[in-house]
C-alpha cells in the first residue's frame, strides 16, 4: 500500500512530467490516482490482467523518477517556494521593524532586538 507521501510525490511528478508518459500510462495513472480505481478494476475495464496494469503503472513511475533525476523540476520548485517564503518573512520582519522605529523615542528596545535576531537567523538559514 502506498503511503500518502508516495502518492503526493507521484502526483507532483505526474503534474510536471505526465505529458511525457505513454497514452496508456497516463490513462492508467488517471484511473488509479484520480479516479481511485484499484488495479483489479482497471484490469477489468481494459480486459487485461491485473499484473499488466501493475507493470504499466510501475514502468510509468520509473519513467517519472528518471525525468525528475535529469530535469530536477520538482526539487527546484520546492527550493524556489522555500526561498519565496523566506523573502515574504524577511519583508514582514522589515515592515515590523519600520513600524517599531516610526516612533521618535524608543523606551523599550527589546521588540526591535527580537526582530533583528529573527532577521539574522533567517539570513543564516539562507547561507
């Protein structure tokens, strides 16, 4: 039985590389992952053996993994998403610091100090 993480990985790979699979592989992936049909149900519909469905889907998975190993689109997408989140957090912290510094007189500098520490840890994560 496939774990949820495995299904998510296959789904991510299929979104990016599904067009590179054979029509038969795409059909079986759609029926199994999107329509939630079992191998046996697909085999009955297609009038083939359950083993043939299994083999087709396994070959498709191997092809998807090979595509990712060469092109790295899923990996790069995750990295870019993480970088985007860090930039958003950086902007938020800067805006909060600007708001804190807007007052002419700062009696308690600890909130500002905490923001600077958060920024420093964010920058360290980037390196």
